[in-house]
C-alpha cells in the first residue's frame, strides 16, 4: 500500500511492539510528529515530552535497561540532534539498546550550512553500533527493521536513524510485516535468527568451554568477576547463579554487574576496583584463577592494569571479540553470549566436585563489619539501608555519578537485572532522573528511586516538569553535601585540600524548587526524619524530592587512587 514515509516510521514502531517514545519536536521532524494527531498514533504509542533532548535520551535508555526492550527517542535536527550525543554515548558505553530517530534538513540544503543542519551521523559514528542517513523513502522500512534488530542483538547498543526532511513527505510502498516474520524478509533473513528474531549469536567453541573445565579442576583459589554482559544477556542470570553456587568460589562484581549476584549472597564479596571492597580487591590480587564474565576490565576495575590479578590464570568470557586482550591479557578466553557459555559450562561441571572452602573462608573473612549508626546526623549507608528496608529490597535505583553512586552500589543490595540503572562507562552526571522516570514508565508496578547529588541534580532538575506533568511517582533523594563530593574527596586525599571550584555554596533551595514544579519537597537531617519523609513519599503515590543533608567531608570508603594496585588503599 502507498503511505507517506512519516507514517511508515510510526507503523514500523508498531511492528516492533513500541509503546513509548521519548522526545522533543522541532521543525524538521514535524511531519513525523503530525502523525500522532493526523492518524491517531497517540492512541497506540505514548509520547513523553521531556524538558530537554538529553533527558529524553536518558529516559529511553532507562526504559530499555529496566525492561529489556529497545528504547526509542525522537529529536529534530541541529542542536536537537546534538543534545542527544551525551545520551547516545552513555548508552553505547553501557551496551543499552536504544534507537534514536532524528530528521535532518532537506536534500537540497545538505552541505550548505543551512539553518539547524548538522552531520549527526558523522558525529555519532564512534558512539553507535550502526547509524543511517536515509536519503530515499523506499529504504526506510527495512532500515527501521534492521536498526531495531541491531540495537537488541549480540552486545546491545544504540543505533541512530537520521532521515532527510524531504523523505518524510515521500509517498512510498509499505507492506506490514509482523516481527515474527522479519526473519523471512529479504536482507533481514540473513541477519535475524529464526528462534529469537535477533541477530544470530555466535555459538561458543565447545572445546574452549572444555578447557575452562580442565582449568577449574587444577586451580585452588578461583575468583568469579561478573560484569554488565551477564545483565545484558537475556536469561544469563539464572545460569550464572547456578554456576557460582556449584563452584562455591568468591564472587566480585563491577558496577555494571550489580544485580547478577544477589547483594546478600554468602559468596558475594562486593564491588571490585577503585572503590571496591577489601575482600574483592584482595581476592583479585591473591587468586590463582580469575573468571571474568561480560566484563571490560576498565581502568576503574583494574586501577593499575600491570599489577592486576598478578598471580592468576585470567579467563575472559565475552560476546565481543574486541574486548579480549584489549586491557588485560588473558590466559584463556571464550567468545559467546554469556547465557549460552554458562549453559554449556554448567552442563559440564554438574558432575564435578569442588572444594574451595579454605580460600573462600579466607576471603569472606575480609568483608567489612557493620557500619556505625547515628541519631544526630545522616549517614549514606543508613539512607540506603532505610530505602531497602521500606521497599523490601525491590526498588529500582537510578543514580547519577559521584559519591552517591558508589554509596548506592555499596549499600543497596541489588538482587536482579535492571534494578541498578547507572552510567558506569561514560560517568554521565544528569543521567539519573531521565533514567528513573523512563524506568518507572516501563515498570509502573515497581518503586523507582532516583539517588543523586546536589551537583548532579542541578544538571537534570528541569525534568521535574516532565515528572510532574505526567504524574510519574519517582522519589528523588539528594545526597546534599554542598559540594562536588567525589571531586572534593580527590582534592582532600591527593591535592592537599586545595578545593578549587568544588564548593557549592549557592542555590537553589531544592525543596522550594521542587514545590515550584508542583512536587512535594522534604529536607531531612537525621535518619528518623528521612524515614518519615520516605514513608510519606511512598504512600502518596506521587513524585517527591528529599533533600538529605550530609556532612561536606563524608567520603566513599575504601578508595584506591587511579593507577595504583587495587590493594594499595589510599583510604581505608
């Protein structure tokens, strides 16, 4: 049937099962936005108008991470498109599947420095799995279908489709194609696996798995390190838990691996790296075998790559061949989806017997003792323990970046994939609020808590307009220490207490700001006040902002300075 290309965009979204789009309109994309009203797509797809395109990008990302679906984000050309760049890079670094759809100036204006013209495909090429410039309407349906397949496939990630404005007016041939039939269709048939409607995963080499089983039989002090690849791989977490419980070895996690191993699991030693626990960091140094699953070995994990796991046979399991030997040289590796590798591994070790109890006991004895309690001041761990207790440990936690992010990772026990939403790779201040309300819209029955700092909240507080307008009940907790806390911590410990441009001795009053947006605000100074405010916010069923006052010199413990061995703790 003949249909305007702008309408084809909407039909292709429906093919993919898209029910929510985050975006911000502008001149070049108006033809697509008109479809919401002209043909009633607003009754089939919910559009969330954010306060800023970057907020839309993070909301689509949070929606994707928390639901396992592909997020979708719209923006116009020029600054609308470039305002997405930080969000695209954030999704790329953390392997989050989001399709970004922008509309550029018309063909006749390309390359002429036209009003709001920008080469967004050129700009985003290094931070997308794939991107497209659509110059002909006839290519649009297959590009849309292919973009979604690529975004969700293998190691997931963002894809950008930039459509020339004149293309959105074209009348083109469109034939509806249910998602279940995509594997039979032309070019897609070579890309999409029949059983999953997804890009065909690489089957792990079974002999490589057998080698790992042999290595396990020879080691005495194994450590399992879980990364975000296990979270991103659909169905991998049950297989991962089966593996660690059979093996009985200590388990450490990267930030992005939070939720793969329950935070209160008896084998779990906590985070590893710059703010890793004593148990995890010492285990990585003393182990004779390190099994890293879905982990990039970033500098925040290894600190000093030359001294990381110096005594270990390093085994790296990853879906992306480019990650193997990129940062840490491996003794053995297996290329494949985490779920499939773990399935094969579990089949082979079920008849094996392992006893690493002396090693396990030695490492678990290093776990930190319970922290102090205070009736007179707020302590970060008490905030997070209270949130966990009052939500049954089931809340989705979205963070920005800094001290509050590390405290959230340390003190809230994440028990499932998609429960921790944080910018682990790109470290994006401003990520948390958009991710939080995106997650809430995708998980309406879940409690969603946005943990942020007073520095970070300045970067995304305008999205309170979005949260209030759509009545999205996200509870924001500001860990308010009147400073850029993580940077101040570095200045205290490394830069001789020279506090250059980190003291936030200025507005706004966050309670009054929240109330200006029509959101209930609270200011709390001790754990009793915090508990009362959080309970009230939970029971209200509406958004709230809790300004939690902390001491300016509260620090994240432990800490290893960048470039030092992970056992050289700068802060104990």
